[in-house]
C-alpha cells in the first residue's frame, strides 16, 4: 500500500539491493549506449557517403586527369572518343543557383520581415503556414509545372511573362525601398515639415520607381524567347522552392532578436523602419545569412526540376548572363546519365558522374561550414 | 552497383513437378545492344510467363559485347543494332563459331517539328547541319525567321544511339542542344515550341508534324524497304541455326509470330512482314 504513494518512491529506491542497483545502472548505460549508437549512425552515414563517392570518383581523375574536367566546356560522354569537359556544367549549376538567389532572397527576406515585424499576429498565423506549404509540394510537381505550363507560356507570351515577373519582384521591392527611403530622407527635415515632407518625398520616389518599372517592362515585353526550358525557368522555380527555407529560417532569426531590443529602439525615438533596418536586421544578420546559405543549398542540390526545366544544354551562353538560354546542371547530368553509364563498358563515363557528385558534396560541405562559421562569429561578437 | 539489368525468373519446383510432362525447361542467355534490349526483355517476359520452367537472362552492354559474347560462346543470343563487322565474322570463324543472323525488327526514327512549321522536307545533310549548329535559323531552310531549337534524347537512349549513327556519323551535336529523357518529353517540347525540331520513334509522332527525309515519308513500309534513310534492322545472332524443337529455336522464332509482332510494335519498333 505504501509503495503506491509517489512520495515513498525514493525511500523505496534507497532500500534497493546491491544487485538491483547494478541492474539499474546497467540499464541506463545500455540506454545511453543505444542513443549514442543511433546518433553516431547518422554521422557515420555522412562519412560513408563521402568515402564511397570519393572511391568511385578517384578512378576518373587517374584515368583522365584534372585539366579536362575543370577547364574544358566540351561534354560528349558517349561520343567516340568521349570528352568530359564539365566547366559548362559547373557554370550551369552556378547560374541557375544565382538566379534562384535573385528570386528567393529579396522576396524571402522581405516576407520574413513582414511576417515578424509588420503583419498583425492573427494574419501571420495564417500566412506562414501557407508559405511553408510550398516546401511540401514534391519537386517533380514543380518540374511538371515548369515543363508543361511555364515553358510554353514563356515561348508564346515571352516578354510579357518577363514583364509580369519584373513587376512581381520589382513592385514590392520598390514599395519597400520607397517607404524606407522617404522616412530616412524626411528624417533630416525640420520637425514641422516632416509629416508632409515624408509624403511628398514618398510620392516622388514612388512615381520614379513606377516609371522605371514601366520602362523596364516595356523593354522586356519586346523580348522573344525561342525556348522555354532555360536558365530563367529553372531559376524561377528553384527560387520559389527555396523560398520557404529562406522565409522560415530568417523569420525565426528575426523573432529571436527579441522584444526588448525593439522596445529599446522605439524608446530612443526610432521609427519602425529605422528599428527594423538598423536594429532588428543587424541583430539577426547571422540567422539571415544562414537562411540564405540554406536556400542556396536547396537550389544547387535540386535535381528533378532542373532536369525538366533547364533544357540540359551543356553550354556557357553568350553573353554569360543570358538567362534565356538552356543550361545543364551537375545534378541533372548525374541523374540523366546514370541510366546506362555501365562501369563495365564505359568506365570513365561512369566515374565522371561520381567526380561531379564529389564536387557537389564538397560544395555543400563548404556552404555548411560557412554558415556554421557565420553563426559562431556573430555569437562571439554578441557575447 | 551494377547498372546492368538482369531479368531472371526461377520457376518453382512445385510448379514444375505438377505439370512436368508438358513443361519446357531451359536456360537462355542474351547479351548486347541497348536498342534491341527492350524487345529482348519483352520477349523474355512473355516467354517466361508462358513457360515458367524456362529461365532467360537479358543484359544490355552494347552491340559490341553482343558480338563478343557470341564469338566467345558466353551467350546463346547476341543482340545487335548493326550487322556484324568483317573482323568480328573472321574472329568467329577462327573460333569455329558459325554465325547465324536473324533480323527481328526494323528501327525507324521520325524527325518531328512544330505543327505550325512550314518546312516539310529535309535532307539527311541538312538535318546533320541543324544538329551540329551550322544551320541555326529556319529561314535558312525556307521557313520563318526563327531560331532552331534543337532537341535530342539523352545520351543513354537507344534512339540517341541510332540517330547518332545514322545521321550525325561522327560529328558532334551543337552545345546548344537540349536533352530530354523520353519520347514523350520530346513530343511535349516540340508540340509547344515554335522553332523546335526533335526525333522520336515512329510510334510517338501523334500531334506533331513529321518531316520527309530525302523525299521519303517515314512509314513502316518505307522503313522496311529501306527507302527511308533513318532506319535500320535490329539483329539477333546465334551460333549456328538452333535445332528445331528446342526452347532456343522457339524463343528466337517469336518475332515471326503474331504475338511477337504485337510486342515489337508495343516497344515502338517495326515488325518484319
């Protein structure tokens, strides 16, 4: 009867025999060991992936050397004799990722700021899950959309799609910049003109931005896109796919900056724009940086979408920043050429894919390390 | 990590015991071309479904290996997408192998463009120049002033291999060539892209404009009588004519039966008449 009363438990435990105590210690040791095993399994998995990819990548470099792989743009793995110049494919991965950054970073960070500091609480509760839902859509669905909807649309409407895109990205960015600038510029005016001055400067800037956007869209409208599966298509889709990562990680960072900091800033007489720009964002900059790096990793590692949307032409476009040309990425090449690249018949052709995988892995590793370092350095500075 | 595809079905001992008398037993090994592979695999599936006691393995390691495996006696059937070369025939002779050639089907590739494209005929020479990038605008071929969007199958596919052999010879495709993963994807891209040109198996031209090559429209007939230039026979080689009544003879004879012809058509090839 007494044993059932919780308060009596410790006393009961004290009376345990030596054997029972030993059993208990053994049990807890076994539990700890088991957990340690599980934790180390995942790190071991990373190690093994590295080892096995490297094991299959090294034969390529011993067969063909480094020079062709890193400096030639001629990718003809199945021709006789084969050529394995991967430079244009590195370039393709790079330009598509750059495009994805251009799409996702301004949009993502503004959305994060909006979520954490601008929108009222109940609206935020609705908007955030919707953005995070973007992450739940399978990538092949994005790819299908890119191939069947976006690509024909770009070809038929061409320039007007570009113009709409420019408005989609440009208009919110312009409004944000105008709001901030008008506040900052009017801050220097005498107090009694400040209210009117703010509106005046704002209106003038808004007009200027609108005119600029209108001119830009008129220019874009005239462009004809011969092929809809190109770097732009892949970049836009990848940007959208990276968006939830950028938004939620940087929003968390902005939230973590804390209410005290904001209150202190307001108490010193700063406006909301000044608080966000000069206090909250600098305080959260390490989190925002790692959000951007995570977004980059999401974009560079994506396979299905780029295989379907980028056109897979192994070329460096002329001029290099021409996003309307098809490009080929590392991931798409690995996925596309894996099928019959038999390690019995075409050994260099098989191992070159692993060499590419190794480069990708090294890049993500470097990204991860960089984000880790950024976080650590800002922590040290803050601490 | 072998990417070779093996199809092996082992019959259950019980099933064999039950109808032991009528059941055929045997073991057939096939090796060779990736283009003939789909036919071989479909045949194997069909035949093993019919006779569970027969075990057929198909591996795809290229036409060259098909020849080698017949010469070295490592396979019963060597699949090849081109006829055996003289050097291979001599090697076979010196090893005492009596090479028998069976043409099981024809492989034809249609050149397709957007339905709105006025260009209706090309020569193989022009086609090659389009794919090498020498011709970059439809106006050079009497069409509208639009850049040519060159679309190809990925370098793994048998269709790519056929096209490369019959059209490109040893020239390289332009680096602007877009690669897609299937006949269906080529159709999708060509159907929606004004300036596109692509190539597909004869069974996949629905909704596209098929271009005449050297003045010949690709049809099963024109591929069979070899007047259409982008077509070729597909071979299965054996060591000597397989003896009448054996499993190997019956299996090899599938391509002459109506079921076999249906299978060949389903794989996008043209059965022999």
